[in-house]
C-alpha cells in the first residue's frame, strides 16, 4: 500500500464535509484531502428537502442557521463557484393554537438573535398565501428572506471552490480506519492507500456511526430513514413564482416549491423517522403509504392537493441523537480528531456555519464565529441535553407506524 501525507483529511463529501474543505482551503490550511466513498452529495445531502429557515426553538441552532443564510444569499461573493440554487421564497412557521404562546416566545428569541422574522396574522398570511386554508391560524412566524436551496449544487459548489483553492477532493475513496498513536491522530487508512495526517474531520453522516463508535464516541446515535414526496403543483396554486415555504406543525408537515419553474411541490412529514440498521440497505423510493399520508395532510392546508397525483419521492439516511440536536465536537482523548454527527435531518441549512466552525477549530484552535459548546458530545453524559425553552408539541408522524 502506498502512503502519502496531508495536513487535514475530511471523511465525507456531503454538504458538511464539502463546506469544511472549502473553509479549510480558504484559510490556507495546507494540504487538505476530502475522501468520499461514493460521489459528492451521495448521502443525506443529495436527498435533502433543503429548507433554509431560521426558525428554531433553541438559540444555538438559530445562530448556526443565521450565519449560514449569508452564504445562501451571497453565494457568489462568499463561495464563488457553482450555484447553491437558493430560492428566497419566504418562509412561514405554523403551529396549532396550543402552541401560539410558544411561537410568540420563539419569535422574540429569534429576533434577539438577529433573525429577520416577525409574527403575522391570518389576514397578512392570506395575502401571501391566498390558496391556503387558514381557518385554524391566528398567528404565524414569517421570515421574508428564507426559502430553500439546491443541496447538490451547494455541496458541489463548496467542493469546486475548495478544489480551486488547492484541496484534493477524492470520490470513490472510503476511509476504512483511523490510526491513532499515543493519543494523537496519525493517519487514515483508505481503500486506496494510507494517508499520514495529524488531523481528521469526520463528516460521514449515517455511514460514519460505526467509525465514531469505534473511536469511543459514547452517544446513543441512531441512523434513521426519512422521506419526501413530490406532487404536481396545480395551476390554481399560481404559476411562475415559488410558493411560500412552510413548516406546518399543526399538520406535522413541511412543503415548498420544487423544480426550475416551481411546477412541483416537495413535501414531507416533519417527524416521521424509521430506524435504519444499515444505511447501505436504504430503500431509496418513498413508501406509497407515506406519500398518501403526506398528500392527505397537505390537503388540510392546501385543499386542492387532495386531488393531485403523486410524482414519486425518495428517502435518505440521517442520524438521530437523544435530544434531536446535532453534535459538533473534537474528541476529548484523541488529539487532532474532530467530528460532526447527529444531523437529525435538519443540518443542510447549517452546513455553511458548521464547516466554518470545524475549519476554525482546526486552524485557529477554537471556533470563532459561533459558540459551538452547546453541541458538545459530552452534554448527554453531563445530563444537559440541548433543549429549547419553548419546544412545540407538533403533530408527529407516528400515525404511520
Ligand atoms: C429526505 C430528507 C429531507 C431533508 N430535509 C432537510 C431540510 O429541509 N433542511 C435541512 O436543513 N436539512 C434537511 N435534511 C437533512 C440534511 O440533508 C442533512 O442533515 C445534511 O445533508 C447532512 O450532511 P452531511 O454532510 O453531514 O451528511 P451526508 O450528506 O450524509 O454526507 C456524508 C457523506 O460521507 C460519506 N462517507 C461516510 N462514511 C465515509 C467513509 N468512511 N469514507 C468516505 N466517505 C464516507 C457518505 O458517502 C456521504 O456522502 C433532510 C434529509 C433528508 C434525507
């Protein structure tokens, strides 16, 4: 087996790994090698619903999302390669009436963080979304600058700019092991060769859970399968402009426009996750009963959707943590080892800030732009899970189980 050297090796070419490579290369972090076992965005990133919203019930994730929004809005200036395909459709968060007080509190928190959001009433929402059934809506949280992006374009754009800045992006290369010598990273074994390196960033999504476990990351990480469904957009819902993007907690769904001319609707159940033993055994197509449930729930908000045929859907593999929030940390006992995991199916939109934080950690010894301590792996053992002060009781997706 041949041997080569790198200053940093990144495991995984999803949105997080590619963003990390871009930021490391921007910081001139030396020889940066990204190893992706399949192709770029082959994991969750390529399957993402890719909603880009700031509405979180906890401040730390909202801060990551807010910092990331700058990248989506100013991609050419901040990244400068490829196209993240950001559509600033606007975003609304709806909740059931029992959650109105929580919605108010969260909008207040988000405004304090600096998010461009405000509460709107039914009349104003009806102007933005005239075709929706708003009978149960008194208030909604509105974000005029949010929307959705193209997750493959985003991943490829980050990787392309990293490449231009000197990083090596290697697809078809699996990292099979990490060599640790005397409490320090010594290198990575790959299906091609051994790369001697003092620093490794693991961003391997669901496929990296066994690797993290083997390195002693002691958190209950559970790979899961989540799905989305796609429908034709009936002309009565308007044409030539995107629908406003929505998370509708009262019906446990999210939806947005899809396609270059916004002629389709992409929708999913917000909290319907199926256990996934082996991400390589993932069934790629959406299940028919899933698609039927999404359509039924969607038609409660957009009645016309009850008559629209589904146009398929797909599934992807994510990783759940016990508190439903991501983990971003460095290994407490292995010098030079950093990782991002537990994306919880909501970490596309934060991938710019997560990659920035990981790169800052490697290059400057600590993340500078965002406080990532709330995402430490040790929070579970400390009995301090990351929980928002005003978490919603949304309609869940368990009905299908
Ligand atoms: C159906 C669906 C809908 C979603 N909707 C949204 C949404 O609306 N908004 C949002 O923000 N997020 C959403 N997400 C979540 C989001 O897509 C993920 O959180 C995000 O893409 C995770 O990116 P990642 O880079 O961490 O992981 P991944 O994209 O999974 O990338 C990991 C990569 O690492 C590679 N890899 C793993 N192990 C190795 C190894 N040993 N050697 C080499 N390569 C390796 C894999 O092949 C893979 O390409 C959704 C996800 C799904 C599946």
